C-alpha cells in the first residue's frame, strides 16, 4: 500500500482532476481532451471483450501521449440454473412485447446466444497494451489479478460506496480509493447488487478518511470549485468529474440524448435496476416506470444483455423513453464545449476560488 502519499505524486497528470469513466459516453477523444487540460482521462471499457479493449486503448494512444486510466467492470457472475433461464425467457417476451407496443422492432437474443466476458481477459489486454493505471467498479479484483497488475507496475484504483468496501480494497493492496457518493450518476459501484449502501458522499468521505490511509478520489456531484474546495478540506486528494462532461463535444451521446439531459428537473432523477440488473442513477422514462412495476428484472449482467438491443433500436429511433439516460443528482449546467474547455474553466475557477 502507498500510504498517505498525495495523489499528485502518484498520478501523472498536473491537476488531481480525473475525467470519470462513463461507459457509452466516454470516447478516446474525450480521454485525450481531458489529458490536454492536464487532467487525467479515463477510458471506460465496461465489459468489452479483450479485442475491443485493445482497439479502444490503441485508438486512445493515437490521440494522447500521456497516461490515462483504463476502467473495467469487476462483477461476479450469478449461477446459471433452470430458474435463471426461465426468468430470462419470460423477461425477453415481456420486453419484446413492451417494445412492440411502442413501435420499436426488437429481437432479443436467446439465452444460449449471450456472450459474457470476464474481467480477467481485460486485465491481460491492459497489461499487453502497456497501460499504467487501472480503475474498476462493482467489486474487488481477485488476488491473482492484483498480483499481475502490481508485477507490471500498474497503479490500481478501486471504487467503494461504504467503509466496509474501502477496508476490503485497502486490505488487498489497492493503491487508491475512489469514493463514490450516493449523488453520483450512472451505476452504483457497490460490491453487491442488492441491499446496497446508500451513503451520501460527504458522510462517506468523512468516515473513510478516519479509517484508511490510501489516497482518496472523491466522485459524485463534483461540478464546480465550491464542492472541490469543500471535499479537499475534508481530505480528498483527487476529484472525479462525471455528469459535468455528459454533453461535451467528445461525448458519444446523440443530439436527442443531450437535449433530453439539458431539460431535466430534480425529481426526474431516479435509481433503477431496470436496464442492467444493477442500480444506476438516471432520468426516469417509460421503460423504467413499466419495468419497475413488473417482475421482469434479471441479475446483472443478464438484464443488461437483454436490454442491449432495445437500447440500440431506441437510439436509432431517437426515442429517449427506451434508452438509459444516466446522470447524477447535482444536475450541472451541461456545456456543449470540448472536454478540454470545460475542465480548463473548472481549473480557472478553482484557482480563483479560495
Ligand atoms: C453515463 C455514466 C456512465 C458511467 N459509467 C461508468 C463506468 O463505465 N465505470 C465507472 O467506474 N463508473 C461509471 N460511472 C460513474 C462515474 O465514473 C462517476 O463516478 C460519476 O459520474 C460521478 O458522479 P457525477 O456524475 O455526479 O459526477 C458512470 C456515470 C455516468 C453518468
């Protein structure tokens, strides 16, 4: 463990500001643009297979000479049994019917056709591509993976949503902890997918700071210098910026999705398992309302695989009632400028704030 070192001395970027990994939103262009602002970009690799990870990493390397974070999902697969397969089949029928009622022509794959990737192949790809920083969410890496990463001198950043998770990461030798407050947009990084901790960012940072020596990154609602100043005083060493960049020039979101995000109100934002089987924070829509009232939610990653085609078809049809529109509780003013400009503006604000 690298105890009590400031993030500055560990991370290669000039400012301890990290562009959050946002699978489906982050692009290699966004990572390079964050690096151009002297921040640290994160490439979201989600649960992509090794070949796709390599493709994304190489694309990013063509755009930036600086180091960036490779981010992966570390989840446990549920046991496959008769009940799971039956639940999949009934959920498939329900969602195909729901899509049809809303004029979306969706063909969901059969259970046997689903391909699941393990994070182990991603780690091998990341090592082979000579990435130097890995962050992860949804759980902890196994000992073999941690050992492999350390042997290759790769810095590890684990996401935690409770003190218990923070202590587990610390104990297994993870270098830096990413504290994800309840406010954060997108998926909860909790180690389990039910009865998850629901701890606000400041309470969580305060508790973890008292018990853990590792450098701490704070995520969730970081949108301006005021919050950065506050969490810095409380002991955060780095700041992860997610929702603020959703509508940036380099975001993969389509125009209709950016427009939707620009017009939301506080009570439009909900936590839902309906799209992926894991809790995530975003804008409520018809899909969430219908599925939350039903029994048709499978454990992650099966629900995610099952709704994948629906989300794709809804995107093509510019129908945000059936896409997942993740965003955090802070609802920042969403700029269409480049990630570099948004982060440069934030840095200027920080420098004049205190
Ligand atoms: C659209 C979206 C996608 C996300 N995808 C990921 C991801 O792939 N990996 C990850 O570790 N966190 C992911 N997150 C969480 C962010 O990395 C970050 O913790 C969160 O955005 C911080 O809260 P904020 O949105 O209030 O800034 C995602 C968040 C959003 C909004």
